[in-house]
């Protein structure tokens, strides 16, 4: 987003507000000052604000572009804070081309990405966190993401930031008295110490909200889960079973999966990216397979959760049909769920299913992880595995407390600003009694850092990054 655009605001912008393509109805939006002239030429009738009028839309030669609804939202009572005109026309490419040509000839210009929301920000209809939340709401794929965005759109974080900034002003007041009247008997220097409890409380609140970021990040960005294990343990079959489609190639040949194969799932409102990876073994001379195993290790380190898959039938065969326990299975570190696959192959000599072994394994703890017995082939145990994954997601997120008392951070820039504020508060805490002038300056820096969260200060340098992700028309 250019610096020139950031200074614009008087010109008329227009764009399609609904999705592109052939449709029954497409919504076009205009915003700016001086819409009266556009309305006079386009509609040839006066519009009553917030009332829909069915009318013809005309080009500059007086020909009809289309017929549809026109609605005027007079500023400042509109989304952008300016006069906004909405045209609900037929979703025709020909209509759009002729309308855009007409608007351009009348002096309007096509809006850039996010420019309508940018104008709402500049006209104090939204703060910066609400603008970000609007983008998150548009991009939301799950119910949890939608709820998180709506909470932010209602001003949840902004309200907390303003409360924190108010507390900072309370700390600055006694410091100002100490600095301005150092020799007054009724205003002793020790009055600055009154700021210490407030600073301590504020640091505690900010540290609490920082600690919640990784949890809310799982909701907003989704959780990444990787399937790891030796070749031919059934990872690809499990990926296909959980995703409900054949996204991974299944073969009895070792090393079939060479690269990371991913599928996206919606589990109770959580967006999950599930990855199948190359099997890990020690005796491969295949350079491509070796590269696949390197990528497996890298993916395991980068993912939020790891599911280790074991071929329990193979382990049972290795022990000559004897019991398998946590002492007999080698497990990697940092796994979150242990899956024992191919239980459908566990048979006694008489051909009956080995229920004792299956039940024993379900209750057995493997280095603190409960083993879940499944059969990716028959679907046995899949529901239990899904429930375990959902439980893991719920424990690792703030899904039950989106309206918590400390506020919610949804972006890394929020975290960076809060951390800067905490650092400044820490410095102020150390110098507040002996060096009130230094403490006051650090408190102002903390206030400035908090202001960056909602866009009160230093907003121009981050607008381009944020609004470039918006679609045209929003």
C-alpha cells in the first residue's frame, strides 16, 4: 500500500463487495465525499438514506446499465464514516464492465485492497485490532475462528488496552508531582513509590495475556499435526481415513511416501492440518527417501502436535506372539499421541480376535502417553482417536474463554508491542524511587507500545502490511 494512498480520502472509490463471478446478485460499493453527483447521473432519483430503492442504473449516455436496488448510507453513519452507496445488481460480467467504465469516466477510481476498511479506521469507525479482526472473520473457516474474530471485532482487546493505558496515566501522576515539586514538604519524594503496586499489577496482567498467545494462535492459524513412524505402519492409510479421501498413496512397498502430504480437517470448529510423512528407518540407501526422512524430522519439529504410529501386529510378530508393552516398543521423544495400528491382524491361533491383547494395550501407558488401538483398514478405534485429538486441541486453546478477563492477542505484532511495554515497565519499576525522571520516560514508552496495538501511535508503518491482505471491495 503506497504512502500516497494513505493520505487519500476525498476521492470516490468503488469496488465489488461480493464474490467475483457469475451470480444472481452482485453488490457494488462506492464511498467518498460528493456522491450526490454520482447518484444524480447513475440513478436520476433522490435516495432516502437507509432505504432501498428499486431503480434503473444509467450510463453517461443515458442508456440503462442494469436494474436493481440502490441504498445510500450517509456519513458518518456508514461503514467507512463517509457517504456510501450500495448497488445490488445482477452478477453479470457485462454489467460490471459497463458500470466500472461509467464510474471511472465520472471521476471515481477502483479501490485498492482493504481501502474501505482503511477509511473506516481513519474515520474512527474501527480501531486497528478491529480492522485485523474483520480480515480474520472474512478468512475464517471454522466456528472457533469465527468466534475469535467476532470477539476481537467487538473491541475485546482494544478495551483492555485502553484500561492498561489508563493505569499508566495513574502511575505517571505521582511521578509528575515528584518531579515538578521535589522540595515541597507536603509532596515528599517517596510519593513516587505509590506507583509501584500499579506497575506490578500491570506487568502481571500483560505477562498473563502474553502467555495465552500460543493458545489462541492455534485457533486463528489452525493446528498442525504430523503423523510419524516407521515405513509401512499405516500412516498414509490413517491420513486417508481421517480426511475422508484418498489424499495419500497407500502401498506395501517401504518408502512409498517421499514427501510431506497434507490434508485440512475441521474438528469441532478447529482447523487442523494433518501431515503424512516419510517413514523413518536406518537402512535406506535411497537418496530421495533420505531427503524425505529429513523433511519428516523437520516437519515433526515445526508441528504443534505429533502422532506416533506403530504397527502393533509387526511388534507382536517380533515377540513371537507374546505380550507387547511399553518396555518393548521404542518411542521417540516429544510425542503427543501414540497410535497402535493394525489391531485387526491380532489373532489367536484359533483365529479368534485377541481381545485380551487389545484391551491390555488400550489401558497400558507408554511413557506417559495412553496407547490408542486402531485399524485404519476397518475404521476400528478411529472415533476414539479423533476424540483424543479434539481433547488435545481444547486443552491447548482458549476456546472455552474467548471473553477472558485479560484480553486476547491474535497476532505476533500484538505480542511484540506488549513485550516492549513489559520491558519498559520493568525498567520503570527499578528506577521509580531513586530516578523518577527515568521511570516517567519508561512509562511513556510503555504507553506508546500499548498504543501501537490499537493504532493510536506509529500506525502508518504497519498499515501496508495489514491491509495488503484484504480483498478488493473490503
